[in-house]
C-alpha cells in the first residue's frame, strides 16, 4: 500500500500541472522547500522518482505520469466531497470559479453582483482572460464555468447560448465615413482597422464572416484600449456592442453603419463536458439563463 497524504498529492499535482516548483508554491501558499519536501516524501513512499527537471521546467517521469492521473481523480473527488459538505451545511453557500472573455467583463460583473445579492453567503473568483486562456482553463478543469463567444467545436463541452452578441464597427465622432449614406466592406479595406490579437474570437468572427484582412499592423489585446484608440482617432475598431453602450450614449464614439453589420453571434455559458458542477455553479448557470430570458 502506498502511504501518501493528501498534502503530498496536492503538492505533486500542482507541480506537474504548473511544470514549476515556484508556481506551485505560490498557488499552494507554501514555501518552495515545503513543496520539495512533500514531493520527496511522496517519491520515497512510492519507491520511484516522480519528476525530472530540465532547465526550469519540471515534468513527470513514467511513474509520475501514472500517479499524476490518479492524483487528479483523487483531488477532484475530495473537492466534490468538500463542496457537498459545504452545501449540506449551507445550501445557499459555496465557492464559484468563473472565467469570462474580456468582452463580457462588464455585463458578467453585473450578473455576478445580482447573483451575490440572491446568495449572499456564496463566494466567487472572477478571472477575465483571452480566448486561448479560457480554452486552457476548460481543458485543465481549472474553472467551474466560462462565459465566452463561440466555443471550440473540437472539445467535449457542455455549452448553452444565452444572449446575442452583436459585433459593430466604431469610429471617432468626426470620422469621414460617417458622412457617407452607404458604407460597404470594400470601403473599409482602405481604412486603418484596429482589432484584437490574432486568435481572439472577435477577430476570427469578423475575418470569417466579412473576408476582411487586418493588415494595418495595429493589434490591441484589450477592448477598453481599442475604444480609447478609436476615441483618439486612430482608426476603425470592432467590438461587441455590449462593451460600448455608455460611450455610444455619451457620443464619444459612433457606430458606423456598414453593410453586413452588426455581425450577430451569441454568448455561451460553458463547462467541461465531464466536469461535475457544484450546486452553486449549477444555480449560477440557471440564473444566467433566467436573466437572459428576462431581457428577451
């Protein structure tokens, strides 16, 4: 029988997942020597080396890979038990790990605030991230739920569309194209176009649905910065209408009426297909659906 402790398994799982003792120690709120000691004791109990180090990268050995898969399963079961116990003690409590696309930050925060008022004893951690990071977190089971645009079709995900997400072109209030009665995609090709970084959901949608090529050399990874660049007269930006409602009302930017726009896609609430949703995560998922139906 392997004589291991849960602390050793948590330390080992974190080191392998992060490929780093430094990152694992920060995540676990332990010193590096303490994490080293947990792994050393676990290796002695197993009777085999579990990790190899190449430069600053840590990877599992053959035996380590087998133990890592078992550790993930064990930790997942322990966390489920903890959640079930917490919910049994207080059915309206629990902790929610949620990650959202940068374009959803404003309305996602509002939804979470309303949900918190309904369940005041719950806690949550909200992370705002780009598309690539959201996919990594879904893959690695690091979050309960994700709010994003079009989910990847190659993954086993449970996903439900809950609200329209219209993408619009925005310009400075004095932009010359506002004077034209009719603006086409062709007209945009000679303009300075500002977009998100390559790989973002917004950019992929625009390129796929309009055939536009963003060759101005201007890429910005935050929607707030795109809005600021447009306000400064740098060029034409493309954003979700949900992110610029206040600026449109204030008149600091204008929506450019271009044929084919707005491009309507949907926001999705997503979780890994084989993940266990805690009671509070399930309630939040239902709450989002209720909220979206109220607006329709």
